[in-house]
C-alpha cells in the first residue's frame, strides 16, 4: 500500500473489479506499466466495449488507457465502404469509434481532454468531433452530449 492511500495498481485492480461487476458477460483484464493501463478481454459488441472503457475511466484516473478489448462485431475499419462497393455507391461510411460525455456544470473541453486523454491540450480533438453542435470550443452547455473520440 502506498504511503497516502491506495497505490495506482490497487486503484486499477479495484476499477477492473467494479467494471467486471457492471458487465458480467464481458471478460476484462488490465495490465499497468508506467502509469499506462492496457485493457484486454472480450465484449459482445462495440457499444459494450465503449461503455466498459467509459466506466473504467470514471473509476480510475491513469496517465493513459489503451482499449484492446475484442468484440464479436468487426471494427469500423473492417466495415468501411470500399470505393467499388455498393455501400460506397450509396454514400454509406463507417462511424468513428467514440464514447459520449454528458456535460455538467464546470466542464470544459480542456478538462475533458485531460480526463479522457491525459492531456488538456488535446481539447481540439473533442471540439472537431462535435462541430455539428459547437461553434466555439469555449462555449459548451450543461446537458450537451459530446462525442469523445477514442
């Protein structure tokens, strides 16, 4: 145990146990190295994988977390329309992977970037993903549902 509370390793393990309880159908493991966590395991679909990552990030703050949880669904890169496919002809493209954040009082894009990416200067990544509802990175509103790219 660390001198002032739980060590990061203990916090990560506690977070994994909490997430396992929330998603009993999924297999979730975590490896910690230099304050960076790698999540592995299996979830039934992409939505569950994304919710697992969000729940883990809410439970513990790490320098960075990599999500290598596999799913039964192919990733968007594998389902993207090819230039000669019927889907491409119809204008269909694959959706980017992201999680959703409900804005609460006090949230800023910089704070969200720090929370989700470990680097406040990456706020523009969130801003660009939400251009459909944001005109100014300094003007987000309580209750907005922002896409946080993975």
